[in-house]
């Protein structure tokens, strides 16, 4: 479904991504991890169209999308969330989903919106002001709901569990598992918690200093000496 081939992103003299090749198959769940500044969010920005690659190719469902506008990428099935929730101010929760859906699909399907509100446990807050009346867990759920409203084939989830306490994180993980099964989407998720990623993702890719240094099962990846060194700063004994 998603294929990145030798993808590089440079900002002036800074190389944020360097020759990254990575694929995500249809309905696959892949974790993306690495130290702070490794290039994870830049990778999401390149896939979704917020930044332009300096080199390499991005293909989605066989189409080259590297020069495609953000709304066109949304309409072929690439949905994403942001690390910091970004509700649309002065709009209700339901209206946030309507705007997102119109951007991502070009039309409004109220039945799908109502189903998503129920699924993300936001139905009872549908008329509330999204920017001022939601708790953090609800804001995170709204990010996912907005992305789902665009009818994605692939969800890019940027630290949707960050800041949640243990119980909230456990519930949110359960929702993501159910989401994967119910909506049949592929998921590429950035997350710092190794235990969470190991539980949620059958496959994990690791970035460090903009380069892909490992790709495999959680057990393989988190035993890799290069991965251990990237987190600890010291060679693995």
C-alpha cells in the first residue's frame, strides 16, 4: 500500500531524513520508534504532504504522491493525526468531523460521522465546543475520529497515547485494536513507549538521525545492538 524508496528530506544543511526505504502493507500495523529528533514526525509530514522530499519516492496504492497536494493525498486514503491535538476552534465535535470529512472526501456522510462518534465514545459530546470542553483523552479520540472521517486506507498516528495515564492508555490501545478490525485500515504509529509498541504492533521500524536502522518484529528490533545504542548512547555489551 505505502512504499517509500530512498526518501530524504533536508532543511538547509540539516538532513532530517536520509535515504529511508519503508513499506506498509494493506491493513498492516507498524510501529515507528526512535529517539527524539530521529525524524519520525518529518516522515509523517513527508507522507501526508506537509513537507516536500528532497529526494526519493513516495508511492501509495501504486501512485506516486510526492508532489501531490495534501487534500488529494487524503482523498486517495492517507489520514493522519497530530501529536498535539488540533481541534477547530468555535466548532462542535461533530462539526470538526464534518469539516475533516469534506476536506478528505469532498462530501459529507452523516451516517459515517455518527458511527465514528459512537465508536470513539464522543457521541455524548458531539454538540460540545471541541476546543474548550474536552478532556485530553477525548481530544486524542477526536484526532482519531477526524482522521477516520476521511475514510482512510492508512492511518498515520503521531503519539496519540502521549500524556495519557496508564488506565487511559490501556483503553485507548483497546480502541485502536478495535478500530483496525472494524474499519480495515493500515496503521503506522509513532510511540515512545516500547512496551506499548511491542503489545500493539507485530512489526516495528526504528529511525535514528534520520536513517532507518532496524525493521522487524518487536523482539528482533529491541534486541538489535544498533537500536539499543541509539537509545542508551552506549554500545550494547
